[in-house]
C-alpha cells in the first residue's frame, strides 16, 4: 500500500545508528495547524537519502526500474524488494531498509511515541496503522 499524506509536515524525529532505525513524525499540516500525530517507523535501514523536513510525503516500494535508477544515480546496491521511494514537494529521496510501518492517533506533542514496543499488539482502537507496500 502506498503511503500518501501530501498536506502534512514530516520531520526526521529520531535516527539510531546502532539499531539502524528511523522514526519520522508529523504533528501538523504544512500550514502548521495541529493534526492527529502520524509516525513512520523503519527498521533495518541500510541507506538513507532524504530531507530532514518534508512538506507532504508519499512513500512506496520501488519497482525494478525505480530501483535500477536509484542504483545508477547514487551508486548503491538498490534491490526493489527493500527500496522505498519518498516524494515530497521540497525534494525526493529513498530508503533501502525493512518495510516502513505507520501509525496515526490523537496525541499531545509531549506524549511518547506511538511505536512503544513494550505495549501490546495490535495497538488500541484509537490508533490507525498500516505498512508501506
């Protein structure tokens, strides 16, 4: 499934080199109006090429042609099964990683991440969730 939120402002919220994990977060739309929180968690990050602030975000798994183009352009071994394309109004990028997952819920700015893995799965009924395919 393609992830598409063209009117939201996304930020790289946390990147952990030792665990190769990325967390992106959106608490507002591009006009800075508060919105329900959306977080995108990505594990197994091998290569990361993206802006730290994205005005709108569409993310999908690369097809063979897109992966070959990324490989040729950036000199990376891009395999379509683990390459994800990111498109934003302020620039495009890509990830070579595990499958990105997203969650959305009403949360205050200071409340903990929606990806608290000590909590039961699946998350409660107030949380929408899915994966990028």
